C-alpha cells in the first residue's frame, strides 16, 4: 500500500503543478491583452521624464540661455534702428 500512496502523491503533485502552470499562463495572456487606460500611458511618461530629469534640466537651461542671447541681440538691433531713424529725421530736417 505504501507504493500506491506514493503514486497518488506524485499524481496529486503533478495535477497541482499543472494547475499552477495553467493559471500562470492564463493570467499572463489576460494581462498582456488587457486594454491600457490613459492613466497607464501617463504613468509611463512620468517615469521616463523622472529618469531623464537631469537631461531635461540641462537642455532647458541651454534653451533659456539661447533665448536670452536672441533677446539681447534683438534689442541691440531695435536700438540701432531707432538711432538711424533719429539721424535720418535730422538729415531731412524734421
């Protein structure tokens, strides 16, 4: 009878292992085919931004410096144009 009990234990273990594997495969398929919500996409974007925050801050700083340079150069052009306008008016006699 001992050998019969051992065989039953082996069958029971095999059945439970089969149930566990089947459950894992079923859950894997179910999770892979579920529809993603907009919040899932938002979470993914947030994680990517958080992982690259140092890069983003460096790029933002460079952009601000470039905008500042463009503003300063634009202001110089406007000042020069104003001086030319005043000089031109003096030449014409206004």
